C-alpha cells in the first residue's frame, strides 16, 4: 500500500490527514484525496 493509498483510506474513515502533508503526501495529493486545497502552515 502506498502512502497515498494509506492516507486515502484514513480520510475515508474520517481521520484527519493534514499531518501527513509534506512527509508522506504532497499538497497536490492532499487535494486529490480531500477535494480541498491544503492550507496548513509551513514551518
């Protein structure tokens, strides 16, 4: 299972996936999964 598939599965279960952006998935992949732009802060 890829990181993208893992995060998609978590999202389908109602789990937040924001913490995976930048580590396991890209902002574009986040948008593919959720349908929303990623607006999290960058540190």
